[in-house]
């Protein structure tokens, strides 16, 4: 029976049996070798590093759990990363609305598609939070006080930009005049759908005047005449191709937005059941009502008539 030592981790061993034995290069030596091979000339005393560019010191030290519970870090990171995605979503939504108002649909389509993909990321983010069990959440809930996602000013700006206008939703931000100003500006501005209907009118599609110039702070009211306008587009896609594509971009957007809301409801119910939310809402009951909200109603209802 062979007595050969097959332990390749020792000083005399050779990984995989290839070549002579050698010790792993120190981490700094490996780094120097890679830099040399790539021909990079890096001087981090003068040049900006990865961490500098992303301000990682600030980002990665912004998590401050208040409870002694291990699981609070998950709760904080989940919501902070969601807010970062929402920042990008608002960046894209605002630009898309401006592009539609300027008849620059190519850029708008790209931006709206990106918003839909961001929402998909947020849908899957709920899967991570859903690993938190009711006892784990109960351990941190007393430390949250009245803080709640209901108070997210970015989420409110997204809802207003998408057309779900409700002046009562300004109140949670009254304590911060700077944030209130941003939310109020979104509340007063034409929504993505408002600008889409104005585009249809500019292209010669009959849209009622009541839906072209109105009080933009008021909730959108569904219209048979607006549905007829979209039907004109959908019955002749070749003639109205970019308007037809706009209708489908809006459909994709609302579809993913509904999924995002649905996963929110199911995750909250899984973790807290039917308890009231920390911000004073009805929790699951409130979130379920939001599932019934249609942002672009005629784009959906026209399909029955095609």
C-alpha cells in the first residue's frame, strides 16, 4: 500500500500534482502582479479609488441599529437599498415625462423600460425581507417608534409622478419643508399619463379637453373618450407605432408596479399579520386597498374591445 503523502496543503505538497511546490503569494504581492500585468499605473494618493467614487465610507457606515437584535441590520439595509433604487427610479421617471412632453419618445421608452426593471429588482427585494420571521420583527419593532415606509417621500413622489394624486399624502412630510417642497412639486405637476394623453392629442388623436388641461393635483378620472383615443392607436399599430409602443411601455410599468405592491402586502402579512403599521396605517388592510388603484385605466380596459 502506497505511503505517498497526498496532502497538497503542506510545504512539500504540490496542488493538483503540477510543477514544483511553492507557497501562495502574499495578497499584496498578488495585487502588485495584477497591476503589473494589466499595465496599470495607479497611485491612490493622487487618483480617485473605487471607494472614493462611490463614497462607500458614508454609505457603509449609514447603518445604525437601535436594538440589540441581529436581524435589525437586514431591516435597515432592505429599506436603504430600496430608497436608492427609488432615487434612480425618480431620476428616470422625471426624465421620461420631460421627453414625452418634448416628443422625444426614443429616450422616454428607454427610461420607462429601465423603471420597469428597477421595479422588478424591488419585487425580488421583498424575498429577502420575507426571511424575517414574526418573532424576529417583534424584537425590533419597539425601537422603530412611529417610523414607517408610509413616510417615504421618494415613494410618494413616484406615486404622484405615476398619477396617483392625493393631497392628504403631503401631511407626513410637513415636518421637513425641504422634502415637502419636492413632494408638493410632484403633486402639482402633470403625471406620466397626463403627458402621454397630451402627446396623443398633439398627434391628432381626439382626447377630451377635460383631460388635457385640468387641475393636476386631482386624481385622474377614467374616460370613455380617452379609451376611444387609445383604441384608435391599438387598432392601427402600424400607423401609430410609437404611440402603440408608449401604451405597451405604460402597461409594463403598471404591471411591475402592481407586483411590487402585491409583494409588499404579502410580505407584511407574513411578518406582522393584521397588526397596525408603525406609521399608524391599517397595515395589510391599507396596502390591499392600494392594489385596486389603476394608474392607466384606459390602456387596460381597451383590451376587452379589441
